[in-house]
C-alpha cells in the first residue's frame, strides 16, 4: 500500500539529488520537483508502484526564469492521491527524454507540447504533428506568452498531413473528415486486409479552438466556467465543475455544503442524459434506429427539466467558483423526483429490450476486444475501462463534491468488448438515479454561493479529477496574477481513450469500425484540440497534394 | 424574395446534410434531436443524409477552424445546385466566444456563403425547425428587424428609421 510518505521516501532514496524538493499542497496531492534529465527513470519507477498516468502539462515560465515547465501527473487510485512530477527545461533548448516508450498514453501529451510550446522529446516513437493545423508554420508556438491569442499566420496551400505507410499487403480506406458515422470532423485511415482491419492512422484535433490560450490571456477566473461548459456540448457541467474545484482546492476555498450537493445533482443529471444519448447513437451506428428514437425520447424530459432548472437545455451556466448560481426550489425538487421515477421505469424497459435483443448481441459481443492488461497499459478510463474489468471511478477513488456522502455502486463488467460498455452504461444510469435521490434527501439548507475574495493567491498548482459520463476528466490549474489562471490544462476522457482505439480496432471487421469508435463515446471537441496512433511501426510515407485530393474525392462520394 | 425563391426551388422534401466545422457537439445534438419523436421533422419531408452529393441543404454548425476551412469549402462545392446553407448556433453565426483565436477562422460566412443564420448556444430544436420552416415559406414571419428607439427628437428618429429602411437591402428582401 503506497502512501504519500512512502512514495516520497522511495523516490528520494532511489534518485537522491535528482529529487530536488517535495511538497503536499493538500492532503491528497504530492508535488515532486525533479531534475529533467532523470524524468524517464523516475516516471518508470512511479509506474512500477502501480500508478496510472493521467496527463502532462506544459507551461511557459520564460518571463520568470527563462525555462519551460513540464508536469507529468499520476493517480494512485486505490490510495486516493495524485502525484505531480514537475521539471523544467531551458527555453533556448527545451529537450527532455520522452516517457512514451514506457507509458504509451503520454504520447499525445508530449506531441501536444512539441506543437504548442516547442518542447523536443528524445526517443518519442512518433514525433509527428498533433494539435496545430498542417499549414501552421514551424517556430510559432501558440501557448508561449509572447504569441498573442489572435495571431493567425497566413495559410499555405500545398501542405498536407503525412499518413503512416500502410503495412504490406493492406489497402488504405480513408474515413472522414466529414463522414456519416463520425459526427465531428476527424480523419481516419484504416489499413485493411480484405475486410479485416490491420492498423490505422488518425488525424484529428480539427475542432481545436485554442480555448486554453484564450482563457489564460483574455478572461477572468469567473468567466472561464462559462467557456469551460462550451468545451463540450454534452459534458459541460463536468468541465465547469472540474475547473471550479481545481481553483477552489488550489486557493483553499471551501464551498457551502448545499452547493456541493447541487453540483452532484447536476453532474448526475448530465450522466443520465449523456448515457441515453450514447445508447441512442450506438443503436444508430449498428443500424438499430428504434433504440435511437426511444432513447432520445426518454432523454428529452431531462432536457426540459434542465431548461426549467437552469434556463438552457445545455451549457447550463450553473457552476462557478465558490458554488452554484441557482438553487433547487421545492417545486423543482418534486419535479425531479417525478422524473427520476419515470426514468427508472423507462430505463428498465430499454434495459430489458436491449439485453434481450439478439441483433445487438451479435453486433457487439466480442467486438472491439482489448484485454485488461492492455487497458491498464494504455491508462484507459471511464466506462471503457470498467467494461474491461478495471475498477476505476474518480467518484469513489478521488471523492469530490458530495460523492463521499452518498452510497452507490460502480458497475464493472469483464467481457472486454463493446457489449460490456453498453451494459456498464445502462447500469450506471440506475446508479445515477440512486445518487440524485440520496442527494435530494440529504441536501442541507443554507447558502449556495461563497463570497470569493478579490485576489486569489498566485502560482498554486492543483490537479482535479471529475468522473464525466465518458470517463475521467482532469483539469490542471496554476493560479496566476491579474485575476486569471496562469495555466489551465483540460484533459477530457476521450483523450486517453482515443489512444487505445487502434488496439481495439485490430483484427476486427471493417463494418464494425463505427461502433468500436462509438463505444468509447468519443467527443472530439473535448479532446481537440488531431492525433495519430500507429499500430504497426512502418516507414513514413509522403502523401502529396494530388494523392490527398484523390483520397478526399474518394471519401466525399 | 429568398423565401419565395426557396418555395419554388425546394417545393418537395428537403434532404439535409449536416456539416460540423468545429462545433462543441451542442448544436449537433440539437440537430439530431429534431429527428427524434418529439420534434420529428421527417413529417415535413426533411431527412438527414450522409453525403453532400445527396443534399439540398447544408446545416453548418460550429466555428470554422483552420484545418476544416478547406474541407467545408469542398463539402459545399459537392452539394448540387440549387442549395441553401443554414448556419446553426452562435459559433456558425459569428464565430462564438472564440471568434478571434489562433486556430479559428470565424463564423460560417468566412468559409462559404450562408443564407440563413439560426443563433443560440446551443440552438433550441424549436428554433431550428422554425428557422428552416421560415426559410422555406412554410410559416409566416413573426419577428422582423427592428431598430432600437433613440432618445432623440422624434422627427429625427423617424427620418433615421426611414433612411435605414431604404438603405438596407436585406430588409427589403425579407419584407418581399
């Protein structure tokens, strides 16, 4: 059993001087400052202690000590704490060792900071472009402070993304950027042998809107929750809540109890409507439109309720730093209770219909298999991991809001395929109803908003995890001066899960691609911020403009 | 004028192609939502199709980002004439809250000619149905452009309103 002390001890004794300093900002967070040269070994050691890699955060520190900072974060789930591994590299030559060979999930984070901050990672297996557009010029790093948020370099004509070379004996099938089975723009190249998928390449990040930069340079602390809700139209409250909690924890604000309960209710309402939405979309993807229509019909009453409670069907604008903006009145409360009752009945009907349907079984069982070991290796999160027998849930492992005070189960299924994700999500809906009911009962009277002091302390680091419907969302905040965060990093659950998709696709039928991708409930707008995952290592090929045009003609038709 | 034209050109069922140029999912879900039992636009003959080649109308949602700009243009060119484009949501209307960031080009009109804008964040399903129906001349217009009353001499406000009416071509067009 690791504790903060034991991990600190282990790292200090193993690496001696390389560990420069340690601190514990709160009871369940550990910050370790290390020498950048040793990052690979330290990271390997932390992973061998049983940690789960979450995300890396790069930040610009040039104005203060002429360095670029990088933080790798790890979660110890059963031990309920998180570790932030902090290092820096000189700004004129920001070279660090890549940790991707040991922790494959760090691949995207590192590539992101190659694009956005100008880091170089030695030993990265695939150091291609990830976030910025293909025609974005080299040498302009948008997240650096000297680059204004509205700098738009002129577009170039003949620059195209270079897809990986197809493995020998396979044909490339391009899917996207606009495709009927993808609801958001992103480009997949599937390498198929006959009907069997033998690998893939992915270029996404097409909905990268530069939200982090915008918020760090233009907005103030309490304006960001509203933009955070617009990261994703489905899990809006999650991002707002996660951000608000990170700032509160970093600056030591304690919000009223009633606000915590209302936040929990908002998060669970969101889980309910998101899972119903997903169930509908999954039905649609396997060609079973009845499920789509029925699930969305049931979902509609939640949307109407949200409109009553918050004034909008989505992007609620409920959660801000210090609490929530609207209270749950007795009338709203009794209506929510009625809705819970209706939903429970309707979901039971849907559950029976879906569980007893042989067509759904045939389309989902054994499809998208990924073993439990690979799930842990790729640090997958949320229902995708829980469908592979990995029992992780931020609500239990890192309790926030009022999840510590309510009783609920975390459904875990271990058949490791798409069917298991369907089942996990349906079972989670019952749990969500259970949580809402308990919250309504236990909710104390009192204020819902805390008066936030004028100036919040600067340069405090905090990482916060919130269980979104699709998995664990992680926000990292470094508080700053001028009433806005110095750095705010968002990692949506699709970010790690999408990196595991190539393993799930391997050796499956081409026709199952939509549902396998759909099974992670991908939300590219959360993630995007473009990405490429390579299953088989191959030489890089150059795809010229003409070839790309041909490809694009092919997929347009 | 445009609605009269629409009535003539799109007299029968409309096939709609949904193009997400970098939206947050909010508007996309509301677009899908209008197909579901409560809103059910299929009763008006409106159908969502997967390919721009099949479509009469393009529903554009989201701010046009730098990577999707050429793609949106291509998708627009792939739709056969005559065609209409609807910008759905605040982002497609004017670029939304990230209109000027480094990776965003702006609203839908920065990429392709947009005929109608339906604002909202996200747009309500009722608003989408109303917007499309209005454009096609299925319903009467219930709101019209209105200039804010100025705290000035009444005669001045009157003249200004008149001058504005004469100048504004769009106003004339919508007014028939």
